[in-house]
């Protein structure tokens, strides 16, 4: 497989989240050859402002900024004890691996797109109830799920089922950091180009993107106690129940994130077994 490297022993994958549930979901899908980390292993990691116009731009920016920050640190610590990852899932022994020489950074952005609303809430899905405040503040907190759902229902009031089509979209961004990356000059301010998301020849850690959608429609009222976010309102295509009613096991075979992770997993599996 031209241009691809076999995953070396000790390769680490940093999942760019502090959400333990999301990290576990990702670990269960991706190849076991990795040593998995989260942002909890890097408490000094910079907060990334998600100000892109698309999910791809936000995911690529998060992966790029974190890769630049890690590469800058790596100029003095790559392969040293500072870079040895804790293997997530074994807090008792806090396993360390001194052989780690490569690091993948995985970031994601996702949300809901409603056709009748011109694709909204889109990148503002988590802050939909108070988008104006989110646009004014660089670090605005997410709106409560109930408030986001209430606003969505209000905007769709009286809209017939046939015009309530929507989709969840997820974009994963995978950046690679290696000793050669750490030795290269880093230009943090130039690392992210919102027009092209990842096309910057000066930046050595350009991420690959993996995108998937889950089509469906918005119900006229919430149903189900499971899930989170817009799950009580979203009925996936081919189903009659909402994600919140279907439960995690079914959702994890249909969801936008599960489908994007499946694409990423195939890529990493091929990478792991390439000659």
C-alpha cells in the first residue's frame, strides 16, 4: 500500500476529548495495536476555538492545533519520559511505554443539519439555543439539550413530516506526528487555513478526514429517555423510533460517528497490516 507505514510498536493515538464515554466508544472500534490517550493525559493542551464554518474545518483545526502544540513540545521531549503515554483503561498500574515514537491525533466535530432550516443548527448544534452568545464568546458553554430541542421544535412548528428531513453529520480528522515532525519548523499561526481546512505546505501534520452522515427526520415531539442532545427528536431513516428510544446498541450501528469510525477503522486496519 504505497505511502503508508506499518503501525510501529508503541504507537499512541490521542483522542482529542476529555469525554470518557466518547473515548471508550472510539477505543472499542479502532485497532488494538494502539496505546490510547485522551486530553486528560495532556492537561496543558490548548483549548481550541471551534469557529469554522463546517464540521470538517473544526475537526481539522482541532487536530492541527494539537499536533502543532505536541510537535513544539516534541522538539525537546520526543521519545522521552514526558512523551510516554498512560494506557487508558488501566488506572491502577498507569502503564507506561518508553518505546512510543509515533503519535496520531484524532479530533472530531459533529452535529445536526435540518433541511427546512437551511442546514441549521449545523456547526452551532451544541449551542443552538443561544447562538448569538456563542458567536460573541470564544469559549461559550454549550446550551442545555432541552433548550436546544425546544428551539428546534419551535422553528419546525407546523412543518409537515415530509419536510422535516435532517441528518447527523460527523467528521473525524486524523493527524500524524513523528520524530521527523518534531524536528521540522512549526508555524502554529499558519497551521490552519479555514478556506481549505488542511492544505498548508508548511505544516507537517496535515490531517486526513473521514466523514459520514446518518439521514432521518425530526419528530414532532421528543420520545425516549436514552441518548443525549437531539436523540429524542431524531428518527433515523428506515426506523419509526427516535435514537433515544432505540438505545445505545442500535444507535452505535447507525449513527454518524459510528459510520465515520468504521471508515477510520478500515484505514487504520489497512495501515496496521500494510507491508
